[in-house]
């Protein structure tokens, strides 16, 4: 791809508006039409194409923004991160193929990793040289991490790992797994949880793809049979796994993909424009039923924007998000799932004689509708989020 290899990046400290303008203009001028879901040229980009695109975004100052410069980042604040995310969300771009590394593995390595681990892993994540997957969920544990059974036993300077993970996104392409294990028994609950950075080419690791309802194999089961890793693969101290995992999940639920509200707004524009390109669908949009549904959705998107912006300001003021991350996760996942149900209801009326844009919208929103069923499950189910909100925020007794 022919991206601007060495763009001039304004200093956000002296020109914050110029930095936002830089992000907007660079994305508009460089995003290929075949990566735009609203374009008739759209096609699914290859892994190599996605990797090249994300590496170019990083070079343009649009990724790794809050990571320290020492480890390849741009050393900026969450405010600049949010400003750029608004511009990313405003375009119908594909999702990152390295979100686990950038949004989960990277932050946890910066928090509990050794200096050698930081120097080794963090620049490789930003430069798109290494992909990560997240080994948390298990068949008998699901979102309840205190029930996980994958076991790590120390043998001198090594650890021997046995167990199974499921719903592991991107496992087939990953170079490393952010793996949560147990050093004791399930009865230990929060105690004895330990995290590792495990190379996926380690002997004893077996990846079995899972075909999902959208006919893709983005998930997998991962089996660990007598997998031996050195102690240098350990992330944090023994018994630190629980606090590290909770920290990861609070990050994932509260601050990851800050662009979501603006992306939902972009998807709504895409849906309306596609309908307006077709006489029959345009008439349907004028019906009071759809007017009310769309109006409600606009309000929900605006509320989500406010929730995200407030979280950023709280973090900038030194406040911990903690359990409040569950509020964000619950709201965006339920909001988007309902939105995709509405979109599917509309695009299901697209017929063979409908406009090309309407045909493109039908393909896009049908796929998005199918995938949205997972959004109230991954990163913690709706039921788990409600339980966290009830117990840790509202302080409700468990026996109600």
C-alpha cells in the first residue's frame, strides 16, 4: 500500500486542534476504498493488508498514543487518544487485527512486566510484528475467572502448563498468548492465579478453530498439554494474576476502542444513506415507527459518548475506573446489539432490484447483526456486568 510513510505529526501540547485535524486528514487521504464498509469497492482485507494499514497508522501517530516513548509509544494523554479515536470512529474502517495486543497485552505488560519484557514485547506490538491472543475463558468457567482450571506447576526455572481455553480470538494467527493459569486448586478461588506470555509455537500447544454463526473462524479452542515455558515468561508475581486480570478487564470494559460510540454513529449514517439511495427503503424511513427507533438510537449513542468522555476525564484526574468499567461495557454492548437488530430488520427488505448501496448495506449489516450476538458475551457477559454493578457499585446484598 502507498501510505504517507513519514507524515508530519503536530505537537498536541502546542496545537491540539491541529493534531485532530492531522488525524482526520491522514485517515481520509489514506484509508483505501476497499476497506470502507460503505464502499462498493469493499472487500475483506487480508491479514497482511490490515497489518500494513495499522503499521502506517502507528507511524502517523494514530496508535500507541498513550504508551511511553521508551517503548515505542507517542507519550501522549488519554485526551489525545480520545480525540484520535473520534476520528477513527467517524470512518467505516475495519476493526484492528491486533486489538488484543494493543488494548490488553500491552497495558498489562506495562503494569506488571519486567523491563526486559517491556523492551521486547511493546514495540513489536505497535509495529505489527507480533500478534497476541487472550487465554482467559475456559469451557467450565466461562466469564467466571475464579473457576478456571488451567494449571501451571513450577519445575525449577520452568513452568509446566496443562489445560484448555475456549473462545480465544485470533489464536490461529497469534505469536503470543496472554495466558491466565492457576498454581493451586479451584478451591483457592482468587488466590494462586498467575499470568504468562506464552509463545504460541511452544510444543504442546494445539489450536482448534471454531466456526461461528457468520461462517468465520476467528475463535478457537486452545489446548495446553505439558507446555513448558521458562520463568521469564511469567508476567508479574505468583498470586498477582487475579489483580492483573481484573486490571485488564477494567481496561477492556472502560477504555478499549473508545471510538465505539462514534463508530455506531458512522454505521447509522451508512444505514440511512443506503436507504436514501433506494426509493422503497427511503419511504420506509419516513414511517413513524422507524423515526422513533432511530431517534431513540441517536439518544443512546449520545449517552455513550458522554459516558466515554466522562471516563477519560476521571482517569485524567487520577481516578480509578474499577467496577465502573462494567457500566460502559454493559451499555455499549446492549446498545449496539439492539441497533444491529434494527438494521437487520431494515436491510432484510432489500431486494434484487434495490440500489447497489442498499445491496452493500445488506451484506454489511447482516454480518454485523450476526456478530453482535457475541457482544453481550465477550469481555464479560451482561449477567456478569449486572452482578458487578449490583455488588461493587450499588453495594446490594447477595441474598436479594
